[in-house]
C-alpha cells in the first residue's frame, strides 16, 4: 500500500491505520466521536496526502481544462478554487475534484488539480491524452503533501502559524505564501462543512508544518483526526465520496451535481448530458434519515410501496442528529423530500424519510 509522507509519524502517535483506495492511512487517532466533535466545536487536522495532486501549466492549459472540466474555466479567476468533474464522452463521471487556479505565470496560467486517490493515474493519463505540446502536466502527489485544518477555531490557529490576514480569506480563496522559508499554497476549502483550510507544501517541509499547526492549536483543543470522523463529517453535509456515491456508471445529473456543471459551455460529455436532462434520469441520488439510532450500510436495499427502488451508497449514525443518515440512488419519483421509504440493514427493514441536503447546517 502507498503511504503519505507522515506515515511514520502517525504510527508513532499510535493511530489505528486502515486501507483506503490503495493507501495506508489513519482511521482514528484517539476516538472517532472525540475527533468528530473537535471539528464541529474547535478544530481538527487531517492528513489528506492520499488525494492526488496534478500540476497543469502552459499557454494552452486553460483551453485543455475548458474542454475536459465541467466548470467554465473562463469564469474561474486567479487564486480561487472550484469543485467540478471530468466526464467521458458519454457524460459519466471519471472523477470529481477540486481545481485550484494559482497566480498566473508570466505567460501562462497555472492550475493544481486535487483528485480522488483511486483516480489519480486515470485522470493523469486522461489529461495527457488530450494535451497539446505546449501543456505541462505532472504528477505532484509525491512531491507535495496535503493537509486539511477544519473547525471554527481554525482561523485563530492558522493565524498563529502563518501570521495575520488569514481570517480575511473568503471561501474558495487560494494564496501562495512564504512562512519561515517554507512555500505553501493555502486554500479556504474543506470537506466537513466547517470553516477550514487546506494546505499544499513540499513533502520535505510537511512534518514540521504538521508539528507547528498541532502546537499552535493546543490551547484551542486541536486534535489530529482520521478517516472515520472525516467520513461522518462529509456525510452530514451530503458530500459525495467517489467509489461509494459516484463512479463511472453515474452522471452528474443522477448524482444531483448539476449546479457544478456549466452546460452553456462546450466540454466532453456535454451533448450526452443535455440529452439526458431533456429526457430525465431514471434514478437520482437522495439523502434519507432513519427514525432510529441505526447506521445504514452501503449496498443495503431501499424499498417503498413493497418494491425495491434503489440502494444505499453511504451511511452512518449522525452524532449531530442522533439518528441514522445515508445517501442512495432511488427511482426518480421516490426522491422527493418527505417520501417514506424502508432501508434494509442486516436483513431488517427500517423506516426512513427522504430529506433535503445537507443533513447538518453549521450554526
């Protein structure tokens, strides 16, 4: 299995490790519930080095991304981040990712694409297959480390590390900063629904940055957090996980991601998506809430009116709501909020209702 640059440090911290999309990563450092509540009330620090990092630059790099990315690159300003997808010719999602547009170089734009771990090689090859000679595409997953600091106290913690001005960052802002000779890319983004930041730093500088952030956050109750709490946090927000809620058999329209697709501009897969939008999809991803403290499991069947209408893709017991919540694809007409359904969990059916997303709203 692959390892992040901080793997040895996580082992020293006695984190419980797990396999995730080919990587050996921390599942939990201390307690899943404690780590979850730290992010919701104070702050948590995640090593997300398992995500892919692809650097794209060159005079024609914006044109390449305009052809392949679902967002309008012409409307993405310098020093900003945007969520979107790369689709194939049939409109199916090859990957969903964050695209960071850095400060443009002297003659060309620069981009950093953060991919799902399972899709890094696929996306890299896909980009290169469409690139012209004037475009530089490189895999920076090994050269760069990636952290995520999330929670209401995160701006105060980061200010102690990076200095004043961090609190003024607007959502999706991207900045390149130098701190004590250390070059960082800092972004006001995250996967938890809380105020937060993500960092890209040279792998050689990663360990010291992690230590600096943990030390600065000590007085605020900052905790190192693992994959288990991250999954609960993202699910409460209704954020999708590729491999569970999204894959190459699904389109952005079925997944409820149409707002991240600029159908007015041309891109690979657009014609198919326009036709699908006109005809309507057979299924749609929906959020549901159980009436009991039971966690839905991926793969569980979903029923309504004595017929099977879909399947669970993600589920957990929500600490905020104290009931089971989940995502699943269901027949379109059953995807309306208020619709009563039954969810299969361990050979038993539990009553649930389709609800609007997100499940959790930050106070």
